[in-house]
C-alpha cells in the first residue's frame, strides 16, 4: 500500500454482526439533514435557550425572565427530534454545542441558532453521541477567525456548519451503537439520581441537626445530648485560624514542583486534582496546605464561587494555596466543614459580597458567627454527617467511573477524530 493511499474509515471496535460490512462513509451535515426554519409567528410556545452540558432550558429559568421580546415572532419552531446548534462557546464545547429536543413537543428557539432535522436513514441517537464527543467542534476550529461577537456567539456561518462531515455506518449499525451508548447514559442517569437523593437527604438532616436562625438548639439532637443546654455563639476565629494564600508570578510556574490549590480544584465540595498549577519548590512565602485544612475561595471573577470550600484529604501531595484562596485550620475541622454547608454560612457570605464585591477578606471571615455545641456533640454530629459525605463521595466516584468507561468505549466505537478531520 502506498503512503498516499487513504486508509478505510473504520472504528477500532465493531459489533460482531458488522465486522465484515462496508467501511463508514463521511457525509456532511448538509447531506444528511434538512434545515428547520419555520417561524413561530403568533403561536404561544416556550422560548428556550441551550446550556452546554445540560441542553434545552427555558429562558425564564436560565435568565430569570423571557428575553425574546420583539424577536419572539422570528424565533424558530423546534419539534421533538430536531437538532439545534448554539454558536456560543463554552469550556466543554469551545466551538459551540448541539442538542436534539426530546420530550418537549414544540418550543421556540432563537433564530441565531442553527436548527436542522435528520433525513430518513440517519439515527438521532447516533448523531447525539457524535455531537457529545465534539466531532463537529474539531472541524469547526478552522472556521473561527476571531473571538466571539458582541452577542457572545462565534462567527460560524451556516455554510461552515453544514460542511461538517461526520463518519457514519449503515442505519442498523447506527442504531446498535446508539442503543449501546444510550443504555450507559440511562445507567449514569440512575446513579446520578441516587447521588441527588443522598445530597437531598443530607441537606434535610443538616436542617434538623443545626439550630434555625434565632433558635439556640437544633430540632433534632442525639439522645445523649438532649438534656444539654443551648448552643453558644462563637466567632470563627474562636474555632481555629486562617492561613493566607501565596502570591506568585507566571515566572514561578513550572511543569512540576509545588502544587498550588486554586478555585478550580474545589468541585462539588471535594478537592479535585485537575487543571493543576505548580510553582518552583523553593518559592518564598508559601504556607503549606495540610490534610484536614479547609480550603476556601475568597476571591474570584465569578461571584458564585466565593465561599465555596472543601476539606483537604489525608492523601493530598505536598501543596500550598493561591492568593485567591485561604485555608481554615482547626482541631474541629470535620465539624467546621459542616458549618460551612449551613444556611448561616451562606447568609454571611452573601451579606459580605453585596452588589458588586467579588471577595471576602480574612478579617471579615474570621468574624463569622455560628452556634456551636460542646466538643463531644460536635464530634458526634461531624461523624454522622461525614458518613453521609463518604457515601456521596463513593457515589460520585461510581458515576465518574461510568463516564470514564463510556468515554473509552466511544473512542473504540467511532473512528478517531484525526481520521475524521483528515
């Protein structure tokens, strides 16, 4: 075979019944679909937007109101089974995301979105998985000549979008692949609901185990403490100490060295070692972040991230924390981390932020006040709620493992993205 001869377009893994069938073809989206361009006009439909990683969301839910205004009549009628491309860039889909409508009936989509419907012989479930693995985005990169426009949308034309070629097998093999991957999606959804149930149960239990605003005792108390007195009000600095973060420059950053914990390392109440930054090991002014310290985000461009926190686990490698973070160090850290999940903590963070401020300083934070019991009761409450945290962590890891398994399976069931872009 000559070096210039094109390799057959095939995945590394095929179901047995398709191993000897024809190679995959690469039709463009323009060839396999029809544009959907029907205008809403006078019909009363739900105006929607699209969020990366979520899909269709009512505008009233995403923005707090319907933003369609006078443009509503020009919106596109989208029906179940139709696909919609949102040209907005995001971390998950830098070249925009594509979702198909399922279970909504009819909705109204902004006319800046590109809407289309697959022709007969092309399976929605198959293309849904292709869009999830960003097959379209890999090819759209070359069409993006500048950043987002003033409306936040990428300058992707309809012609460029419809020129995207997605490898596709026979309809029967499309269905087989879609059924396989959708069964994994269903399993992930079931396990995610279990996780949500655990979180809801813990939240309800915390509302019982901590006093409500204006009360001195909780509604639910462990038997051995039911005759004890009311909880005392204490400032945070009576429970431990704050340790400020490291200020460093780009010149200090290294490929390896001392790990610097940042806000991106705090996800869903856990320390996650993704997107890590390291500085030189001999940097001056770095205070060690220790196991059982509570890492807190105290400054960020996004106000919603201020105050988010997580307990540093026992198996954490040597690390420090950045200047936009602080750690709270306490002998009662496993109780305090639960205080940081209460409404009392959230109220005090919100009060300090105000309308425009995107930070809380140490002097403010150490004055935060909480009602706390004696040390023995703190320990019992911490042990109870920590057991829930362990269940939540285990369930989260189970979901992560399923997602990793699906990602690996998709890499086998589809031709590599390099072949697609060739």
